[in-house]
């Protein structure tokens, strides 16, 4: 069974990119208003493309986090790209932007990048766009999330191991084999994914004493 990745809101992790066309002459006013929103971190001077980061105070999973990044709006030419890591966050931010800017923006299409699917990158709404690879920012977000997700994987009870944790299962020959097979399946899924460099399970194998 593949791991069920979630963001810190509990939403299924699904890297989502929404593309918007901007009405002629409206870009500067939209950027100015976004920069004035109290929960938006505006781009640094000279940042290209300029990225407006939507933030939420604190984090329900990580109490030490000062803010939670909800998404990013990037501007290039006459278009705006909205990047989020779940369908729920994407829907909420899209509705907020459309309510704020009305006819000055027009939604063109949406792309999903499923971290665990070999068929990632297929558009699910609007005309069928040419699949684009996720941006470096989205790849880094995905990598950081996987690192946090797998940090305690060895001590998490798994149905595939009859309720045992991987650390408990490797204490028997049968359990070691089962954990090894499970890891190989996860590694194969990572290799088939189009989301940048695959996650390295080497440290997990070392912690469990597996080659």
C-alpha cells in the first residue's frame, strides 16, 4: 500500500497549479493589491518571476512554525500562476482571487502533479494543456514534505506489516523480507514519478539494518 501523503491541514498532498490570464493593463494593480494583503508576503526587489506567498499564522501540526505557506502566486507576462499543495487549498485561493479581482483575471486551466503517480502532470479542468514539470519551488516543497513524512516512518504501525512498525517487523526474518519488499515498492514508485529527483530511502534502510 502506498503511503498516504497529506499536508499539515490533513488534505491529500496534490501539487496543484492554476493558470490565469490577466486583463490588459490590470497586472500592476493586482500586484499592488496583493502586496497590501496582511497575509501575503510580497516578492523581494528584483525577484523574477515575482512571487506573492500566502501565509497562515502558526501551524496545527508543527507548533514551532511561525507561519504556514498556503500557496504562491507568480506573475509572468500577461498571466498569473497559482501554486498550492492540495486541491482544497487551490480551490479556496482561487475563489478568493476571483472574488477580489473579478473580470480582471480569467481562469485558463489547472494542472495536478500527484507525487505517487506515474501519470502525474495531467490537466483536470479546462482545455488539455501541455504538461509542464513542477517548478523548483514545488519540487523543494515536495521534498521537504517527504522528509518530514518519512522521518518517523520506521516507528509507525502499518497494515501491510500486520500492525507492526517497520522497526518491530525487521526483528524476524519474515518481517525483514516484508519490510524490504515494501521499501522496494516505494522506491519503484519514486523512480516512476516525474516530480524531480526521487526520494532517497537509504537512510531508512540504514536505520533498519537493511541493505
